[in-house]
C-alpha cells in the first residue's frame, strides 16, 4: 500500500470516528448511543467491582499476615519474659526453702536485734544466691519488721508464695548498685511445714534485661507489660513505667483479652483503629501488650489498591476504545441504513444502502435495496394507470358537477314564484359547493329600500337565533360592492370589524367571525337581492359557485319579472289594490271553499264614493284620482289582514272578508265609513270632503256564485244611497 492508500485509509478512519462521535454524543435516541452507554456502564461496574473485591482481599490478606506475624512476635517475646521472671521467682523459692537459712531464722527470728554473728551468716548465705546475677539484690527482714509498708499485706497474703512488687520509682531498699529501675519479688519466710512466719524475703531485680528484651523486639507499634490494674510494669520507653493505661483503652483491652485467647483487631485509641495483640505471663499476673495503628499496617494494602486503581483506569480506557470499535462496526452501518430509509420515506427512491459486509446488517441493506428497486419498478408501471384514473375521476367529477348544475337549474326554472326560488337556493348552494352557512336577502313588500333575510342554510344555530326584526338599508349593502359589478358574480367582501352591515350579514349567515362572500342579484342601480356565504372558500368551491351564480341570478330575475307581470295583471294601476279580475278570481275561490266545507263564513263589502262625479266636474279628474287613492289606502289600513281590498270599477270598491260573519262585516263596514268621512284630502289648496255608501252581503252554502253575492251587496249599497248616502246598507 502506497502513501495515497494509507492517506485514504486514514481519511476513511477519521470519517468513521467522527460519525461514531456524532452517534454517541449528539444523537440522543440513536441505537449506537444506547449500545455504547449500556456497554460502558456494564463494563465499568464489572471492572470496579472486580477492583474493589481484589483490593479488599489484598488488604485483608496483608492485615491477616501482619496479625499472625505480630501475634507470633508477642508470644515468643512473652515466653522469653516468662523464662526471666521464672528464674527470678525460682531464686526466692530456693532461698525460703534453704534448710540452713531455715535453721538460722528459727534460732533468731529478728535479724536486726544485735546478733551480729547470726546476721553475718544469713547475709553471707544470701550473698551466695545473689552472686548468680549481678542485677539482683536479696534482703531478709524479720517477720514483723515491714508491717507498716503498704505492700506488706500483699506479701503476707501470699502465704509463702512470691509476690511481685513494683520498685521502679523508689526501691524498698537503699539502691547502691542499680543503674536502672527495679522491681521487687517478696515472699514470706515461713517455718517448714507450717504457716509460722520466720521472716520476709525481698529480692530486688534490675529491669535492664527485661527492658532490653522489649527493645529488641521487632514490632512497629508500642509494646509493654501491664499488671491486672493497668499499670505499666515494663516498657521499652522507661518513662512510661508506672504509667496507668487510661480507663477506656484498658476496658477495651480487657474485653478483647476476655473474648479471645489470640489477638484482636478493632480497638480505637484516640479515634484511630489499632492492631491489638497480647500474651499473658503465667509466672505473674502481668500481660504483655502490643498495639499498632492499622493505617501503618494497611500501607502495603494501599499500595496494592493504587496498583488496582491503575489497572481499573486502564481497563476503563480499554473498555471505551472497545466500545467505540463496536459502535464503528455495528452502529455506523445501522445509522447509514436509517438515513437511507428516512430519505426514501421523504420521497427520494433513488437512494441505496452501501452494503459491504456479509453479516445480518449487510443482509438488511441488500433487502432494503431490493425493496427500493421493486417500489421504483412498481411506481413506474403504475404511473400511467394512476394518471388514467385521475383523468377518469376528474371527468366523472366534471360530469357530476354538470349534471348537478343542470338539475339545480331545472329545479330553479320549474317555478316562477319568487319566494319558492329564494327558499331553494341555500340548500342547492350547500349541496353543490359544501358551504354550510348561506343566507338569501330580499326586499320587504312595499319597501324597495330595505333588505331582509328570507331564507338560509346554517351549520348550527340556537333556537332563539331568529331572523325576525333584521333589516338592512339597501344603500349600505351597495356600498360594500365593488364598481362595476356583474350580476351573479361571486364577490369576496373585505373584513372590517367596525362595519355593522358586515357584522349583520355574517350573523345571519351563522358565523360572526368568518370570511364573507356575496352574490348580488342585479346591478348596483337595480339591486334586487343578495346571497351571502360565511366561511373560508377554496378555489374549487369558488369555481363551482361562480358557475352556479349566473344560474341563480337568472332564476331570481325571472321570478322577479314574473312577479312584476303578475302584479300588473292583478293590481289596479291607479290605487294599488286588487283589480276587478283579481277580486272575481279570489271571490269565486272563497265561494267554492264554502260549498265544499259547508260551515265557513264569507262576507263582501261593496261601496262607492258619494257624488264622485261632482268632484271630477268641480275640482278636476286629477283630484278625483287622488281621492280614490286616499280612500284605497284608508281601506287597506282598516281591513289589514282580515281580508282583501279591490277596485270593482270606477269609484266602486269591494272588500272580501273570508271567515267573517255578517255582524262582524257590518262593524268593519262602519269603521271604513267613519274613516273615509274623516279623511282630509287637499288638492291644489282645495279641501275635498268625501263619503261612501256601503252594502254588506254574507254568503251561505245556498249561494250559487260570487256574482250572486256581489249582486246582493250591490242591492244593499243602492238601498243605502236611497236612504241618504254615507251609511251602511
């Protein structure tokens, strides 16, 4: 491999490790991050546990080894001490059992009474024993000579046995030759075979050998000999002799010595854990004690732990490197596969997985590539079929829309009644374009300047949401329309929260906060009504509504034209009330209903203006026309919804009163007469007074026709004229 190959491999390796870094550090939910974390955590826990356990075992092993060594040292030292002490005790035993001394002491119980010969023999005998050890001095006292000493009782209680006395500070005898602290061994000198005391034997021993023995012991801590009361009898440091071990430490030592015959660990001295070892000395009531801080003992274990910690750190580093290699081997290929799948999911079917391995990951990559190839092939094969289906669907939708438009147009054209046309429009618009909030506005009868809602389709509404009382001035609506406008054009109204007209239009459409659209019927100068829609409209909906708007406008205008023509055919042009033909048609219908049902009332009032020809002749025909118009309006006001008013001919009028009997009809006729009588008609400064004569007839099942009913009313009218006019006949 040349330089370029090595460089290329290093570049690839760098890219792989950068990818691994991104997968581990930046990708929170990546599988590689999870694998690395699980691997590192588990490996770290295992390594730390192994290190802790091995360190603990090493520490315990070191401590146990040192314990064994220390205990063995103390035991061996104790045995040597026992030999020394046993030797000193043997000397006292030999002295008190010496027959010659027994005889001398028996002959003279008190050495210091002046028997110099006897005393010289005794001292000579004792000197012979003391000569065996230049560090020992022997003295013999009379039995009652030292009774005042505080140690005498302890010696006498020994009953001939050796009693150990501490004499390290002040000797019991004058110190002539001792060069170091001493201790004394005292024994009562009893008569052989009896308890009769002959004297007191006191042997003072220099501690040089014992202290030397303690000094030569290889023990890192402190070592000394204590008595049963905790007083230090011997120590490598002479200054500590006769020092008393403080109570808490002494109690811990006694508890440890009573609990086990070996060594104990766990005694705390001044807050520090100490290694404690001891050995009892049977030749006395003394105990050899040694203790050493555990921190010193575990120093070797600490060194082992440092080595273990270094191994743990190295293991963790190695674990991290192995984890990165694992992620590079498995996580990076999985990330690449995931990236390919995300690109394909977003629509890029040209991407392929770079597969180089033969393991399960490589198999997944090859399967993914095969699946992408199959999908691409399938999409290519189905493109034409999809396009054909779309074209057929569009064509079918267009056909259905055209059919719906033809059907709706036919329905709107099937009637010329304006109210019926307007009532059909909201449901048709809703069905065609899917718009739920639709309202149709028209003019109130007799008020061309006021628009009111006449029909609507709403997605929802409260029961109290009524159209009663809602009115809009025509001019306010015209001001919302652009200039110019095309009749039947779909117009979007710009929102304006301050415009009360827009607010009213939205309210009646069922959505007070929606977008407002409008289809005007007619142009600005002759606006016949509007269709409002509230809600956002798609371009498709606007296209459908634009197609249907022209048909709606045409149907409304045809219905308006039909109403106008019908009005011209049924309304008297001069007075604005029904004409003669309309009156006869309605009258015949009422009479037929009476014949069919047999129990309904129907009355007719027929009246004409008294001396009407005189008005035409004296004031003029225009004045007569004005008088007829005023009388027609006055009659309409009085009759109201109780009946219909029509001009019968000339100055004659007819009032049709369905469901009205004769008595009630007479009252209505009287009201009309009085109202006309009080009319104030002024024309060109001339006041015109008018009266009317009225005839009232009521139909019954026997009435042959409406003409017969009018004839009866006409006869009563002329009777009223004959009786003086201005009355009801």
